[in-house]
């Protein structure tokens, strides 16, 4: 970024002594060199934003983190989504903290001092107001032209309430007056919504280069570049077509894949360095660099720069949008920032420290290692096996290996290194897409340095081929032997089967077959015709089913069991029978005779002793039962039928019976109730009248207490209570004696 362009009225430059540069004013007098932003260590910048965020009252966290040095030595830090307010002493953030879509934080000297936003202090809003409801602007990169700060913003529209429910609707160039950074003036750029422009800005060779990011359905972002004459971003642009420049934005060509929404390009000596978060693999936190001889490429890389420790595997934290800050970097170093966030939205409130930029310094140009490990050999990629894997030969002295992959079908331009190394000589092939061709290579990492990559292998993720030549042969024991031609290495198979004699629909076996060319079924029903088909299973799914093979099972079913007996119980019946020779499995059948059920219900399959229980019956209904023997899957004829009627057991005798005279000639009886589904009968006899039999009350009672009137005064009575249900009356309670008094 050429921040010196703001002095458009200067008469010229004079070089004095050891390249000291001064500016001449209109009167020809020398004026001092304009102030410059301080060049600070990465640790200082990380701490600066941490202190500023904790101080409260203004910015407490945000992302994007592009920097533009201003002519007066200040730095404008461009942020997109931003938290405002305060931070508690325990680093939590109040739930009512303001959250807006763009701000600018101003740095003076070595400290952040002010946050620029829209709205009022007690009701802040985005610095650049949205053009319509449901839309908003996210900041990108910027530069200084004359007496204005020019910042690119991408315009988005919300499509739902989810984390990723938004879509790009266009890009804008916003101008802020200098030095006060006020009066934002928005110019919508007529460039469509295919590319988010302004991801990076580079001032070089009389042009301002504007980079953008195009997102595709394969979740890749591709870099694009346009240019305008220096100082004329608001004028006509030219777009790189791959072999030249055009004024038509639709001819803009992709430079390379794997960039973030925000990234940076910096000129270092005679090379151009592009730094970005590795975007060729989803949620890969690595920060990588590409180099080229021109702002348009061709780009060579990637070169690994830094892997943020904050994006720890197994957590919800992610890092993204790595950016360069060349005007703030110390000599011989790249100064890189990156954003940290969490996929768990609650983290923004439970720990305010997460959603803040971090800074690292990278030595550049990187030193060549004195020695490297040898590249691995023998790489194979079995991406269509049931257990897809990459395998290679060990390299002596290698401590670990790195896997590089490239999705050729998606248009990925450079291989991406997977974020986690492998300690052995094999690893899972990864989350690959069906029908996509991939390139793989492996490097060895040892005590010296990472080796060059191995030879590249290409593999295509495809659905398995349809198995051919399926045959079905009946065996003497009722089983069916199936064979087919193996369509590929290390596949599994689904077996589909139906009994056409009974009109059964196609059903898939419960478990896949791991045998490559054949399978023998369990014994099937004698004289039943069956159809079979087979489908291969691979990582990309299931193949189309094979041609149908037809066969009739041949097996002598076992004889019917004898001596069937049924013992009724509460809503159940227990069956026992005599076991035929050599049979250890049975099928139970029953039908509800009382309900008029015409056919038998096929019930439990019993493996073991010749007895079983049929549950879920209706008490008081008469049932008919049968049992059939099953040998090796072949079921024989049913036994003779027996009938039984499940019943509730009789209730137990009530307890805690007490009798009290509550009125002349009347007893009140109480006892401990037995629960729902029962009623009670009072029984009494007159001992004074020498009665030997109990008299049963005329009416039952549902719950205690019960009254027994009409008794003779002065007579001694013995009373008891019994409980009854639909099955009958249970035993009586222990009787009690009582004299009926006035």
C-alpha cells in the first residue's frame, strides 16, 4: 500500500545522504518526512488488542483484522463482526453486549485508542450502515488515496438463522475523510456477486491491485485479481483473464484455489508473496504462503508458515483469514495476523479472549535447510476399498509423515497438506467426494527437515462396479450357495433375497458380506422358490444390484412336536411340548378364539429347550396354541392345537381389618386397600345367636370404609372382608370380633 500518495501536491523527492527522504512544499522549502506507523513485534500487537479489549467501553473482540497505515502515523484496523461493551474480570462477556458487523479501531503510537462505529454510544450500530434490512457489510482490505481512506466491503444478505445462512450480494468501495476518518461514502461496485472483491490490496508499479475470492459449490475459494491506475480505485478496472487484462469482469480468471475470504499479497524484493489460511481443506488452520514473479502469478507453493495452536483438534475453535501487515513488519520478517473463533456461539460470551486477532512473525525469505529427508516411495491409494487407505514405504530416520492431497475434479490448483502428521506408513484416505479424482503425495519429516514430496498418485472415488455372474445352487441341507465375480478389491456386499412362493417383498440381509466371491445362506423353506441379487459396497456407497438368480430350496423339514401343553397365567400362557429328535429351535403360534381371529399369529422364535411363553394376551379370552419345529431354518408342520384362557390371579386377603360401631346397629369396617381393579365383600355372623356360617353383604364396596347396618344391639359379631376381581373372590381377611352397642 503506497501511503505516500496522500501528498499529491508535493513538488518532488530529494534524496540526501544515506537515502534520507524529505518532501518539498509548494514554496520549495523542505518539510520533514511524514510520520510512519511503528514497526512492532507480533507479541506486542497480540497483547495490544488483548489489553484494549479488556479495557472495556469500546471494541472487545472482532475479526478480519486488516491494517492500513495512515499519513499521520496512525493505523486504521478494519474489523468485520465486532463485540462492543465491557469484559468482566473473569473474562466473560455480558449477554447483552452489542454485536455489530463492521468497525474501525484506531492505533496511535503503540496503542489502540479508539473505536469508530455508527449509531449512538448507548446504542451502537455498524460504521458502514447496511443498505437494507437483512443485509450488512463485512470489511475487507483498504488503502489510502489522497485525503481519503478507501476500504472494500462485501455486502451480504441473511438467508436463515444458522451459522452459515448468508449469501454474497455484491461489493462496495467506501471512502472515509482524512484525517478524521469521518463521513463514509459508499460506492456500490457494479461487479456482480460471483466474487467478493477487496480480499487483499497491493500497491505496485503504478497500479493498485485488488484481489477477490470466489466461492464454489465444492466449498473452495479461488483468488481473482483486478487492477486500477494508482489513485483511481473509483474509476475503471481491468481484470486478469489468465493471459492478459480485460475490462469485462465476467472474464476474470481464477489464479489459484484455497484462499480465505481475507488474505494478503506483499512484494518482497523481486517476488510476490501471497499468505492465506489453507482453504483447500475444510477447517484446516494452517497458514501457508505462495510466491510468484508477478501479481498475477503463476503461484508456486504452498509453503507452510504457521499452524495456530488455538485451533486445537477436538475443540470447536477455528482460525481463519490470515493477513499480512507489511508496513508494520520488522525487517526480514512477515508479520501475519489470523482470527480465532468458535463454532460454539456460546464461547463468545464465556471467554472474550477467544474472538480476538493473534499475530506471528515469520522469517522471510525462509532459509534453505542444510539437509532433507528422502521422499517416501511405494505410495498407493486404495480409495475405493471398504477401508480406504494410503500406504507407502518407510523412510529410514523419518519421525513422521505428511499427507498432501489435491481434488482435481473440484479445480484445486495446489496440493494441500493435511493438518495432522502420520507416525506410521499408512493412513485413512480421508473424506473424499464421490466421482472426484484426487492426487496424493507423501513427505517424510525427520530430524533435519521435511523431505520433498513423493511421486504423485492419482485415484478416482467411484461407486463399485455391479457384480456379475451371480449363481444360486441349492444344497442338500436346505442352504443356498451363492457365487459371483469379484468386481474389485476389498469390497463388501449386500445380499437381497425374497421368497416368491409366499409373495415376500425384497429384503436386505441384516449384515453385509465380507467374502469376495461367495456366500452360503442359512437353510431355507423346503420347496420354496427364492430370488437373490447382490450389490457391492464401497466408500462411495452401494452399486446397482446384480442380475437376479433364482433357485428352489430343497430340505426335509422336521416333524411336528407332540404333547403340547398350555398353562394359562396373567395375560400369558406357558407352553411345553415333547422335542422331536435333533431339533433345538421352534416357532410359536397363537390365535384369539374369543375375538374370532381366523388365522394364527406367528410369534416368538425359540432356540433352546422345548418350552416357551406367549405374552401380551387378554385375560378372560380363550386362545388356541400351536408350535412348529425349525431345523436349520426349515420349519416343519405345526403340532396339534391346545386351548387355554389366561386369567388374573385371585387377589390376596386384605390386611389391617378394623371394625367400629359408628351408629346404633351399624358397623364401619376399614382395611388396607389392595389397589385398582378389585372390589370388596363384607362377611359377618352373629356369635350371640350362635351362627356358624358367615352371611355375605348384599352389595360389594369399591374401597374402604364399608358400612354394615341392621345388626342387633348388644350382640357380638365376627366380621371379615374379602377382595374380588374378574377372576373371582380371594381369601378373606383375618376376622375381628365386635359387640354392637348403643
